[in-house]
C-alpha cells in the first residue's frame, strides 16, 4: 500500500503539473515527508479487526499532515512549481489514495470471507470472554480467523473442545496454529506464563483477553527501584491535567460554532415549522439533567414527544405512544440532540462524553453499579463511547447500564483528542447506517 500511495502521489504531481520542469529535490522532499508522517501516525497499521471509523480517522490525520507539509515546502523554498494546480493535485491525491485504500481493504475482506488468507486460532478458556472471542471470529468471516479448537479445564460437549489446557501445546504444534488467545479470567498465573513462554519459543502469536464484564480502573506505569524492585505508579487520568481540559474545551467551542453556523442556522427554522405543525407545544424541549460533579443544568433538545406528565421519570421506550411522527424521525436520525451544541457553548456539556441522565434515574442506576458516580468527573456529552458501541437509549436490563458505565469510565481514563474524533466519525456513520435503539 505504501508503494501504491507513492505511485499515486508522484504520478499525479508529474502528469498534472503545468510547470516546464520539476526539481528532483521536491520529489525527494514530498516522498520522504509522506513516508515519515505515515510511519509516525501508524497510517498503514490497519489490521483485520480495525474499525471503519479508525480508518477514516487515519486518513483525516495523514492528509492534514501531508497538506501542511506540501504547502510548507513552497513557503520555505519559494519554488513556484505547480503552484497553479496545487488544489487539483491535492484533491486528486486525496481521492486516489482514499479510493485505493478502501478498495484494497474491501478486496481483502471479500477474499477472506471465502476462507482465504486466514489464520488458524486456538482459544484457551471457556468462560464468557472466551465464548465471545470465538463468536466474533465465527460470525465475522471477513476478519480471516478460523477457530480450530478451544481448551479448558472445564469439560464441554462443543465439537471444537479438544481437552484440558495442558494438552493445547501439542495440538498447536501438530496443527500449525498461527495465534493463541488466552482468557485471563480462567487461566491462572502459571498457565499464562507457560503459554507465553511456549508461544515465544515457537514463534506463535499469543494474545491475552481480559474479562469484558470487569469495569476498567486506572492504568499503571512501571517503575523499577534499585533495578530489581518493581513498583506500579498510578498514572494521572487525562482530565486531571489542565492542558487536556483546555484542549478539549477549545475543540468543543470550535466544533460547536462550526455546527451552529453551517448546520443549525438554516436547519432550525425548518424543524421549528415542522415540529409546530406536527403537534401542539414548543419546538424546543428543556429538561434538567445531571452534569459535571452531579450538578443540574438545563439540557436543550428539539421536542420529539407530545406534552405529557411522565417526561421527568421515564425513558423513551420502543413504539412509545408519546412520540410524534416527526419526533420519531428526529430521534432515529439524532437530529433532536442538535440544540445541545448550545449547551456545549455555554460550558454545561462537551461534544463527546458520558450522556447526561435524569436525577431520578441516576439515583436508581447507582444501586446497580458501584462506580456509577465516576462518570460525573467530566462534562456530559452529546455523543459518547457507550452510545457508538450500541448502549444508547432505553435501559431494559442491568447489564445495559453496567456496560454503559464501563465504557464511560474507559473513556474518562483513556481520553485523547483522537478518541473524540473517532467517536464523532462513528456517530455520523451510525446515523446514516441506522441504529437498533434509535427510537
């Protein structure tokens, strides 16, 4: 892919340039810049399991850097070559590389879905985590993984169960297995150590899978005292540093102003008329929600329901009779959430973060999740990691709120501006693709 991209870059510049000559130094500069910038951000680190929005994010970051480097060359060296066609050249390069990247990924996935270019996998463990990884590999054929067997100290009647964990190493060698996946919640420390040693000695990839139901905690940094004493030092959470809070606030303000000026400025009058014609009541809906540190604020939305008395203590349910016809469309497309960009400008909310809950429902959720209040450490968001992972809307069972909080806490502990961009891109993709719980 690197070679293909370099061919697109050089070919476009060579054939589209209207200059009488192109200096070799420019080609050397632009090719070197692409190689180093793509290596720096991991542009070509796209794996079988890489998500769609991750690829979009990589494209956005890489081309932002490339455009910056492209124009920097003419600013510093004042070459003047291909100045007249710069816009056309950049558009063609961007389009060509983007199209080729997605064509390549699509072709590979299609090829793998027919059982080609696959990797043989063995799973050690039979708990929920192990079952989940097996299910993913079996359902997503485009990943190109074939689960040959699983081993567990708990007997199973499954046809791919091959016996105790102690028998797995011989099976791996005999069947030329490519990767081993170990469930950390079932294997003990000695079994994990033996598996890692075996994999390293035989040049086999090994991956450790934590229990997906456990809530995440602070990450730790390794520190060695006197070269032998290992101490784990709890890292500061991202939002505990002033710099990160400033970066996130600047991003929120810029993104909100852009959305309000270029989208809400013309869409609001249209929706105002449609909502008013559809049912009696105001076009905007205001409701008190919990925000930073649990403090209440007024959250804005486009009204999607008929005026009713149960709005303060009850979530919207599937086929909810309170929802108007236009309201159903607004909720399905998430357009009802757009006025919350004004909340972001006011400082009550962020573009990305845990969704704000009603006070009455928050008290109920605290009974089921021990660290529920951890989500109040940051401003609530218009969208969030839990929402793009499918945990949005109605809470029908305890696991729904537990998984939502698990992902909220993970977001708080692992925040980066790149993560916000990924979540926004995934939100837009979900809106066009449709979501099961968008009602």
